[in-house]
C-alpha cells in the first residue's frame, strides 16, 4: 500500500505495525464485551416463559383434598397476587387449594376448559424469570417484549450520545463510564420489586451497553494497520462469549442471581479500562501533539520498536499541517455533507438490518422447539467458524463482497423459515430451527464486516460520531425486532418475511458502497477521496 509520510499509519508502521501492544489491547477489548454481552442476553432469558398451565383445569380440585404426587411446583394465585413454591403431597390451606393430579402438557392456555379466564397459573420450575415472578403468561404477555424494546431504546440513546462524547472528549472516558453504568443498572435490576422498576433498570442498562458498543472498536481500529483490522475487529469473541453465557445461565437459571453475577463480573473490567491508553490519533486530530507523542513512545516501547525523538518529531510535524482545524466542532450533520451522505444513507440500511434481524431472530429463539439454553448455545457456536472464514474473505475477496455474502445467507434463511411456518409438515419444528439458525449465522457474521467497512470509510474526526449514529439506527431495528418476534407468535412467518425483504435491500445497497480493502484510514473530511493502491493480501 502506498503510504504518505505524514499519514498516522506511517507512524504505526514505524513503531511495529501490529505488535505486542495491539495484540494485548485487542484481547482486552474483546474480553471487555463480556459484561455487555451478559447484560444483553439476560434480557432474552429474563423475558422467557417456562412451561405453564392453568391451574383452574379439571385436574385441579378446589377443597381439602391432598396431592398424591411428590413434585415441586410454582403456583401463582391472582386473588392474593402472590407466588408460592409448594411440594406435592401437601395441602395448600392459605388459598384453600390442594392438587390431586397435575398434567404437564404445556398447553399455555389462558382459558379453562369451560371457556372462563384462568385465575391461577402454575409454572414449571426449570427457570425463574420475570414471567414467573410477576405472572405475565396471559393478560400481561405483552410486557416482556415491551421491556426488551425499552432496553433497545436505551441502547439507541447511548449510541447517539457516546459518539459525540467520544469525538469530543476521547475514546477512553465513555468506555470506562459504560462499565460503571452496567454495574449500577444490573444491581437495580437485582433489587427490583416490580416489573416497572425492572424495566427502568433495563433502560439504564441499555444506555450503558449503547455507549460501550459505540466506542469498543474505535480505539483499537485507530492503533492498527489496514491489513490486520479484519482479524482484530471481526474475531469471533461475541459468539464465543455467547457460548459461555449459555453454560452459565444453564447452571444458574435465575434472573436475579444472573444480574448480580453480571454486576460482579464487570468490576475487573473497570480496573482494566482505567489503565487503557487514549487514542493517539484522537490527540493528533485535536492538536495535542505532546500527549500523542507520549502514547506513540509507549506503543513503540511495548512493540520493541523504539523510535528516537528526532524521527518522531519529524513524522508529527509532517502530518500536523494535514490535520483538521481543531477549532471546528464536528456533529452528526457532517455525516450528511456531499462527501459522506451516500455512505451514510446506504450504511443506514445495512445497520437497520443488523438490529432488526439479529434481535428479531434472537428473541424468536424463545418460541423455537427444544431447550432455550441449548438453542442459545447452538445459535452462537455455529457463528465461530463462519466468522473466521469471513475474516479471511475480507482480505481475499474484499469487505464489500463479504458483506453481500452474509446478507444473502440471512435473506435465504429467513425466506425459507417464513415459508415453512406457513405449511403443514411433521418436520416444521426441525426445519424452522435449522433455517432460523442458518439466517442467524448470516446476520451474526455480518456484524464484523459491516462494522469494519464503516470504520474504514469515515475519517477520524467523525468516526465515533458515524459509528454512534449508525449504531443508533441498528437499535431502531433492535427496538422493532422483539415486537416482530411477539407478532410472529400470532401471525406465523411474518417476522421472517420482513427480515428477508430487509436483507435483500442490504444486498442491493452494499453494491453501491466503495471497497475499503487496503485503504488507509483518513483523518479529515476531504473534498476528493484518493484511494491508495491495495497492499498484499493477508489471509
């Protein structure tokens, strides 16, 4: 790749390119996803409904009879608005209810056999969620998906605010602040006494997640060179941590305890974030040469590529005249200037699809056949090898073609699921699970290449703003996703047909975006973009 001497990437090449510092920072940044990921997937579990049935059925006798079996049940009585764990074989005098025979057929029927509304709902004890905590199986069934959408609204606001903060005050401070917010929000959720309090906690949690998701890759992108960015950014840490979450949640299927655990796990990452350096490119773009020099010297030392002061001063002086006027304040409006408007509008479609498909399919896992935790694990583990392949494809066939391929997989999977859910076949369950997993594979892999493209297209002065704005668009899709998953339980296939249509639009839009393979990061908004010659491929 042809590199101008003044360009900050020339400085990176001079101090080791991708060395020990970049590797350690990348590993740390990927592990720091854990609190955000746990907080995100906790919403999927917390709103899940275990097996339940109406306890007013003919199998339930009202009177002084006793239970003949020895099992443990969770019984909710609407008259007393209370939850009680009781053991088969014992009477239940407080409610004047005792059970002689229980039929676990998971009917999920809110009406009695005589057509009256159910007044007492019996839940299985395989998991403890907010559905069992506040009995949301029938009249309140709309609340879980609504809380999920409220959380996504919190993420949306966090995305929008943090982008401006990161470009105005640096990358590190919002990153550190996001971890503190997650601790506070998860503790509030743990101590929730009502679903309204829980919903508020999830909104705050969403804000913290939105801040982190905006700035997580900006810092590591700005200290890495072009050919290694796919490996650094698109590494399959998210699906790997999803598998870890599935195992932990399987062993601890209680929504309160999981929130407490997540808060505790976040503490070490606050300590780690405290010692992270600021982006030297951010310092350069704000004319803070001395701060940038200190960071560059530290990176060179860590990479065992020391650089003398004279050489560094020469490089900094050469690039200084090309840095933007630091008196100018950049906002989201710069994303819609003639130079960037095409990139922004086309990318908005891609990012809307990321949120809509990802969270629609993710929350739809609750309605699939099989065990919830096993489904979460399978939907995550298949993304790991596919992501590794996509990383190689980004450097082989280019970023744009890789994005198109991932969206085609998502489009095809969603289309087939939509069709299967509207036909009668004995294989409906397995086919739905299989092709929903196929669609999830496509959209799960798409996150890395799509993020990589936008980080390489936007210049430093608006990179975090652009990333934050597009993350906001993704969260708009994520707000709609859980509602589509809820609608899909009423109108089978509708969510998947909508997702297929959105995926097709992404394929068409991506064809109009420029290729960024081998292109050096820009630091200012130029009138005419000059594309560098591509460097040697790295696979």
